[in-house]
């Protein structure tokens, strides 16, 4: 019986595609009933808190830890209840996270908290019923950068006590800022303010936050998504991340869904049973 008390390698060719509908809906009919609960993964009951959405009749399912966007400075897990219920109804456990926000916390401190949440997910897998070997981190916008940094910076992983292979994969949705040293270097850039709060006021120091410096090969699998109609986040940022993962022979898939913008990538998953992004994520976490 599931407990409910506490609680989104080797080289593989990159798939670049324009997706419309890709076949049958990935979720079962009838849908799973959803159990919800809340917990904390650290001492801060606000910024180190989580909401869990669990498929009531499933076991040994994947779990997605979802890192919200908001330019590193804003956002809250409570905004993603419908998304969490969508994944749980699909048979995929979903845990929406809060984390410390900039400027009080720099991006590396935010990513360190993501890894603390990963450790919580690993430690609670048996009690919650999902698979310890299927812990995925998914981020949207700035959250995609934080999810990536948390997954590839071995120092942050070790500091949180996450073992090698503890993160099964990363899902990066509409991300930006993977290499802040290469972007927003001038105060005239509209991203400068949020970058300065997340990475510091001196752009010459932003290189320490570049994700590519940590890529050595053997990183978790990646699914990178950038909607064709997204003009808020940089398409080149996602494309560059994919290229750099490929160069070190990591397993990465690049999905470019047609008709999806920055927010629509999330919203459409909750509205369209055969949404291509939902389908791709369901297949990614199931290993299909």
C-alpha cells in the first residue's frame, strides 16, 4: 500500500525535429487517480519545500522533479498543480520544487538546492513507491539552466550526497543562460538585470556558471525542448547546449515542437492528451 504522508553515456545521434502530433496519447485510459502531499527537503520550510503528485495505482514508476522558471528571481511550486496532476494521472510521479531565489541566492546555490531535492527523492523512493533508479530533473526557462547545472556539476552533486547515476536524465524546456558568459554581457541587453541577480554584477565572473565547463562525457541523458514559436528564450542557447552535449558523446534528443511558445510548452501538456512534448517526455522517462 502506498504511503501518502509526506509528499516535472554513449553517444546517440541528436534528433532535431519539428513536431506536430506524434501518434497515440502516451497516458493510460482511464487515468490514474492522483494522491497529493507536501514536504520539505531542507531546513527552510518555504524555499526548500515541495509538492508531490503521485499516481495512486502505480508502483516503480519514474519520478520527475520540476524546477520552475522565473528568471532565477521569482516563481513558486504552487503554480504547477495542474501540470503535476497531469503527469501523475499519466502514471509518472511529479514533484514540484521551491528553491532559494536570486538575488539572495546565486545560481550555484539554487542548483545546490536542486541536488538536495534529488537526494530527498532518492531517500524517499521506497516509501513513496516510485523507482529510485528513475529520478529525472525537469526545468522550464531559468529552471532548465538550474536543472542542467545541478546535473552536471559534480561538486554540487557530491555536496548534496547524490551518488553517481542518481539523476537518470534531464528535461530542459525553453532554457536560457546555460552559458551566461557568452550572453547578456552588456547592460543594454534586456536579460542583463536577471543575469546580474543570478550570476553577480560583474559579467567577467559569469564564466564560473557556464554549464559546458562541467561536460566531460557520461552525463545523464538529456531531452532538450525549444518551441518554434518561443521568442522569449533563446533558441541558440538550446541549440548550443545540444551541440556541446553531443561533442562529449552524451545521449541527447532535441525536440522543436511547432506551434509551441514559452508558456505553451507547459500549458499544452495539460490540455492535449497527444501533445508532442508530453509524449516525448513520457517516452524519455520510460526509456522507450
